[in-house]
C-alpha cells in the first residue's frame, strides 16, 4: 500500500499552489492511502478531499477553525497615520511583552522591524528575503529572548513554534481571513494565556465579524493606551523590579561606605525622586503631551492611502468568477514575473479586482500578462495600472482606473525612524537589514520595558 500525506494543505492553497497540488494528486497511483492534514478547513480543502479521496473520513481535533480558549482577541481602531504609533504604545503598555508582529509583505516587515530597532526596541525581522543562516540566527535570538519582538510574514512564520509568547499583533490583517487562525494560534500554547491583537482601519472593521464567525470567539475593542497609562505601567514595573531585586552584600559591600557618605545629605523622599528621574525622565519626556490616538474621526481615517513602493493594478475578474486572494496570487505567480516579487493589498470585488505589486516589477508585470495572455476559468484576463490619488477613492467602484495614463500617488505608511522625540507618523528611513545587525538585545541594556533598550547618556 502506498501512502500520500498532505500536510498544511490550507497553507499551500493560501500561497496560490492549488494547480500544483492538483497536478501532484492527479499523478499519484489510484490505489493509495491518502491522509490530508490542515490546521484550518476552508472550502478549497473540502473540495480537494471530495475530488481526490474515496469515502473520506473526517477526524477533527476540537472544532473546525475555532480559536483556542486560552487566547483573548482584541482590536484597536487606527488610521494609516496612527498605525505604527499605536503599535508602539501597545508594546510599551505591556511591560513584559514577548511577541510576533505579523505583516503582509517582506518590504513592510523589514521596514517595521527597522523602525522599531531605530526607536530602541529589541526587535528583528523574519521574511523570505533572508538566507537560511540569517533565519536561524534570528530565530535563535528570539527563542533565547534576546529579541523580544519578531516582525514576520505569514510564510516565514509558518510552522514556527515558540513557547510563552504573550502577544500576537496583526499590524495588518491577512488577505485570507482563515490565516488569522494560524497567526493567533502562535500564542496561548501549552496551557498558557495569550493575547491576539488586530490594528484595524474603518474599512477593515467588517472583516472582524467574519473572523469571529470562523474562530467562534468575540473580539474586545481596546483603546490605544494614553501616554499617562503607559508611563504609570512602566514606572510601577520598574518599582516592582527594584522591590524584587536581591541584594548581594558580598559583591557591593566594599563600595557601600563611600556611597552612604555621598548620599548622606538626602532624605528618603529625595533619594526616591532622584532614582526615578534618573531611570525614567526620557520615557516621561517622550510621552509628555502625547496625543489621543483613539480619535479617528478626521478625514485621514476614510482615505485610501497609497504605498509609494507599490503599483496598483486593475484586473478584469472578480468574485463572480470564483476569484479569491489565494487564486489571484496563484495567477500572478504563474506569469513568472520575477523571483520574490512582493504582492501588496488585494481587493476582490464582484466583477473586477485590484492588486498591488512591487513598483520595481511594474513593467515586467504588464509585459508578462500581455505576453502570456492568461485566462481564468475560461475568461481572458486583462490588467491595467490604476490611477492612485492621495485621499481619493483608490480604485473601488468607479473612477479607479487610469485610461491611457500611468500615474502614481505616494504614501507615508508609518515610517518612524526617530529616537524618543515627539510622537509623529512620518519620516521612514532606509536601514541595513535587521538580520545583519549586531545583536543589540542583551538583557543588561534594557530599561523601562521588556522590548526597549536603555538610552546612552
């Protein structure tokens, strides 16, 4: 008897490999024992079971696609301008955070990791552009907790198993909402409690209800922490650390007489005030007069922002053609545009759709679709570059396409490459890849929070 074992079938479909999977199954002997394993069970997986298995028996551990009872699900309303500042505040208010931040593209992953590192957090990136040696190095540091915040793509983090994660943070939702189950399942393991967080804009809020139906769990709406709340949490955390520190007099005993002599002019209250100020002035200064990030009523919250690194394309097929994000990714990959091409946001509408491609592959994408003349379910496929306007409708409904003229907008998507100065949302910088940086995460360099380094003075 020959055995065929298909593991992570849902992931293969989400990555656009349905046709390849079909070819493998068609090429196998008719007489075989087939085992199909899938962490989630979307309709496409059920279709494979019906088409290629004889009288299949379904064995379910727990409930299909349901989230773990040990994970709490939260969402925070943001705009594109406040998405990165909100991420930092959530990290800062959770003083012992040990988390994975999920992004949708390799470029976004590296940019967020670079910005966090630049802002003093002990972070690193994990994505498909890293070599295996770099990935192993990043994961080694993360498992040892010398890196506390891992910024990753879904593909890079597939199968990743790390103990005691406190949080999973969705910087942006995945295109396939079933992938949320994979992301949130990285925390709350082995009986531990965990929190899964989504940063969500107004236009994405409806997807939360769809996720709730899949995972059979309710989301709690959180408020982005205020500067005062963060400072209070961090200060009490520092005091707790001082209170729980064991004093080894054999190590410091010889220095104590000189220390007592230098400090004899201060009373108890003055010593406490000076100690707190020494350790905490930078943090207090950073969040002084911090804005309320929960007010998203401005026009910015309803705008479609434009990623200057991406080109947005119109494609003439949509939901009525049975198109979904996974199938669209597969269709794009079939055109052999180039190696490791970043695919950005995907919008599937009824009769047409939109997708974003790394701007560097703009011409190659047009040429590949023109040369290959692909079809989808018997329908000829055409693509066009859309006109992207700052603050405009961005391609949903009418007016989204450029007729005969290529034009591009700009987007400042939370680039934040500054030290603790006033909070802002602009100014992303180019940095050397985080995986190539020296290890900046040793525990003795941290102060005022689990994921942040002490500032040199």
